[in-house]
């Protein structure tokens, strides 16, 4: 590694450690300055491993008055007054309770640690609310208090599949966070982060003056790296990756964009049709340290609860291709009434593509190749009995079949997949079969569109190779001939005439009684 380059802060969330060591820090202090001088109560939701903890750590150092850590950063030359404030800091990520008592005990330990740190005596018989209030009031004798709560929702999110536990955790957290409502005169700044926004948690119902920054234009690039930040801060590492991979820096950046960029959190940017996209910071740091394109963010934690919710709600992957939700649905939901598109957006598996101000609907999409490949792979594993090590050979056969324009071979591979699925996992819905075919074709590396709109209807699936466009229609009622006739009658191929590629039309009949592809007909034009 070039000795002149600062170290990459892979997985690091301590601002103080980064600044005392030779670590690279992307300067966000101008945005942080604007945040702390304009608001007193703030909430910010972002996906996991997106820099929330580092932001909280930076705020902690800032309010503690550690100006020496900020030398060389924007805020050091601003008019910010470096008066130290007592800081109460909680990170609930370590709490995975199985009942209310365990959560109360965990929060009690946090309070005890804070009290010990500041030499405050607590009443062991007092409630969590009383002890929390005692700490704040005692610290306020020195100066107004800053409260920083990281991963406020983790105890709920960790138990999202168990309604009884989530209800218990919600009530405990609702009471605990509600303590802040009556202590306004003692507080300088309150900041909470999490992955999701649960509507019934009292940080929203109890603190009426809290500013939810989640979709605020000013916070759109507060976490994650913009394209300019990537180029300006990581140029040396990009050059190193280019040398290792025998490509130009421009080629590396283009591929990094495809793999890790694409997150857009601002509704205002969407309304104005302006991009405020950011790269996933965790994946960028891992890629630049290894020079290997891989699924770093997705692999840091299994989205088991997410997959389980998708399966419970019979949500088909092909629906991710063209998903619209209302403006009132994107912000928050109830723990016991999970609206899956909202959860997928808040957890980072979907992002904003555009906003229709007339209909007040957002169009969502999968943000990048990393999420697409990883999510679809997990869905395929959960929707079929395929083992992970069997997916590679399967995709190789699919690639070979389509590259040779062999729809028969393509269908025969799929027949093998459907034949392996136990009858208890099958569905009579056309979209079930369509989704599995869509996921497999996507994972095989082909540009694939499901439910592709034309002037006369919607094509079930379109897949493209370098020289051929496959236009496929699936039928669970009727016949392969009817499916092929529909493609011709509705002139689905017209949309792709300008591509200069040959089109292969494929009508595929799926017999739901046999739970498999029964017949297919093709035509090349």
C-alpha cells in the first residue's frame, strides 16, 4: 500500500480513534454544523452499516468540545463555539432481548454505566424513567445536556418476527424515550438514529417537536459518499485497484457505481428530478481494501426477518421491478402491520427512483448490483430447495442456453428446478413461477425486465443478450400457442426494433396441476 495514503476506516465507528490515528475521514462537518445549529431534536433513519454510529460518535466529540479532533475539517474554521456539554450516549445494538424484563435490565445497565461515568448516585428502586431523568437533571447543573441514542429500534427489529416480544419491547422503549418530553429545559440537543421508523414509538408521538431528517433534502448526503466525495477522497485507492485489476481508473469508478451507488433518500430531490445519490460507505471501504467486487454490505448480516416477511406476505420478487407506494406509506408503519415495501425501503433493499407529485406516489427500485444479486440469491434459496453451491452450476446452464438462443434448453433447466420444489412450497399463482424464472435469469447476468410496459400491454418478461432480445409470455391457463399469439397480436416486439438486435418470441405454458413448465413455442423475427 502507498505509505502516503491514509488508512481506510473499515468497519470503524469511533470518530476519535479515526482522528487520532492515520485514518481517512470524509468531511461531513459542514452538514453537521447546519444540523446542530438549526435543530434541537432530530431523528435520522438509514440502513444498517451506513455510517449512523460514526455520525453519532462525531456529534459526541463535537459537543464534548474536543476541538483538537476537528483540526483541518470545515467546522474548525467556522464560528462554532466549542463549549463542552455533558453527553449521554446509548447504543442499543447490543440489546437483543427476548422479553420486556431483559430489555429493561439492558437499559438499566446503560443508565448505571452513564451514572458511574459521571459520578451520579441512582436509586436502585427507581424506575428507568426516574433514573434517566435524574442523570439528565444532575448533568444539567454543569451545562445543558446532549442525548445521543444510536440504533433506537434494534430491540424491536431483532424480534420483528415475534409480535408478542415486539409489543413488549415497544412499550418499554415508548416509556423510556417518553422521559425526554418533560425535560426540555435541561437539554441542548437530542439525536436518535435507527433503521426503521415505527409509528407507535413515542419518540414521534411524545416528542412533537422532533425533526425527522430521514427524507429531508439537507440530510440526503449526510451519510454515504457522493460521487464527488468518492473521487476527491479515494483517488489513490482507486488507482491502486485499477493497477491490480489491469483496468483504467475510469473503468473502476464505473463498475463501483454499478455495484455500490444508487441510494437516494431525499423526496425533494425526487420531486425536482435531481439526483442526490450516495454510495454505500461500508462496501466502498471493503472494495478499496481488497480490490474485489463482492457483496460486502449484504453479507454482514442475514436479512432473515426480511425474507420471512416476504414469504409470509407472498410477495413475489418480480414485483420489485416496478413498485409504487404512496407518500403516506414510505415514512413509517406499525410493528404489527408491516407494509413490506416500506420495510424494504427503510432497510436499504429498495431506494427512491422518482416521485409523481400529481399522484403522490414514489417509484422504488433496487439501488445497485450488490443488493440485487444478493437479495435475489437469498430469495432463490428460500423459495426453492436449491443449496447455495448448486446455484452456480444452474446459472451457468441458463447462460449457455440463452447465449445459444436455445429456449428448449432454457426451459429444461427450469423444469429441473420446479421439479425439485416440494408440492407444499408451490403456488398456483402465475407470478410465483414468473418470479422464479425472473430471479434465475437476473442472477445469470442478463439484463432482465419483468412486467415490461408497452403501449398495448405488459410483457411478462424480457431478457437480453449481446445480440438477442427474448420476449416471453407465461400462461397458467390456456396454452403456449395462446401465449405466443398474445406477443404477436399486441406487437410486443415493436418496442425493441430500434435496438438492432434479433427478437425471439417465446410462449410458455405452465401446468399448475403438474407444477411445472408443460410446453413452449418460439418464433424468431
